[in-house]
């Protein structure tokens, strides 16, 4: 009788195990990098307060009426690493109807962003739009 030669698991399955294991490893590394980056941005900087201001600015109907859509934001001076628990920005806004200036100030108190000022001044008019209350809800 012929003796049956058994191959090892690796010799029988390497054609699918190697690519699958490599791809899975790459996906896990990417997920870890994304998680660490997001965690460091949200916990250590004022980026969340900044995002809240920009989101409310873009969604506010009164601002859209005064400036026109789309609203472009020129924020060359914003540095999220400058202050971790304080947001103090002034940005120029370009709208389809008019231009404006956004001034926003916020402090992180007990893990929550509290806005002390967030207003848009429309150029060429006396109109001032305060969106602070919408942000503090």
C-alpha cells in the first residue's frame, strides 16, 4: 500500500490565506490611524467649536438671506492647535449678495463648548446677525 503524504495546512491554504491576512492587517492599521487622529483632534483642540460655528453659519436662514448662498469662508488665520480650550476667531465671509465678517468666541467649560459671542456683521449695512443662542442650545 502506498503511504498517503499529508501536506501542512500552510501548503494547502497559502493561496488565499496570504492575501486575506495581508489585506486584513492593512485595514486594521488604517482604522487605528483614523481613530487615533480623530481622537487627538476632538480632545486636544478647538476644532469642534470651529466646526459647530461653520455648520451653524451655513445652515442659518437669516445669514443666507443677508449674504446669499454659497457662503465662502476665508479663515487663513485659524490654527486649531493655538488654544485647546478656547476659540477666538474673526473671519471674512464672501456671499453671493454681500460680504461679511464673523466673530466667534467660545470656551470649553466642563467638557462642553460655551459660546460667549458669535455674530456676523454684513458689510455696507448696519445688520448684525447673532447666532450665539443657536450654538449654545
